[in-house]
C-alpha cells in the first residue's frame, strides 16, 4: 500500500483529485480486496468501482490533510470506501430473470386491458403517500421514463428514486398476493 505524496503546500482540489486518481490506479488490488464482499451485489462494473474508489480517496485525502494526519490516509480511505461499497450493495437489486421484463407479443398485448381507476387506487393503497405520488406521476407519463427523470421531478438522488420504485413494486405485488 502506497501513501500519496505528502507536501506541505496547500493543494487545490484538482491537484488532490489527480493524486486520488494516481493512488487508485496504483492500488487496484487493495480496492478489489476491500470491495470483494460487496461487489456481486452492486449494480456496476469495474470502472464504476474505481470511480467510487477515486471519490473515496479524494475524501480521505481531504480529511487526512485537514486533520494533519496524512499517515492515517489509508485508514480513512478503507472506512470511506467500505461504507460506499455497502451503500452501493444495499441499493437497487438487479433483475435475476430477464424473461419477466420481455415485452408481450401482439396477441398478448391485445388481451391486456388498462386498469380502471378503482383498481389503481386499490393497488396503491399498500404504498406510502410519497410512493403513491411517484406511482401516479409515472402512470400519467405519455412515454416511459427512467430513474433520472423521477429523480429530477421529485428532487431526490437517482439511487433513492430506484429504491422508491423498487419498494413500491414490492409493496404492491405483496398486497396483491
């Protein structure tokens, strides 16, 4: 494990960012070791993992410099990065069975009828007020929208928008069984 270079001069954020990138590129084995218990539960690839590591290294560098404990950089990095990995792993669950998400055939599509307002309200009775607000907004959209659109509309992070939708689906499908 190598520590980033230590200098006594004040560094700009761009210089600290560059140091964080260099440190991550030279310590990829450590990063994979820290992330290994959580990686299979994350909705991302190696590049996403290294980007999270750069962010954690940047934060650790800033904290270690602010506290004037540069020798503690690796400890700070481990805590910050492991916390980020846990949060990423606890986020959106990936789909295990893609067959559930295939579009229906034209024959099946004809048989599918739009739900009545009463059916929608009954299904949405299982969700919270905020989830109901989001579900109704989604139903009003003329074209499919993504989590980025939901996040923008409701002023939440993309990850939180994913969780809201996922928990809404779970509550609705749990109530209908």
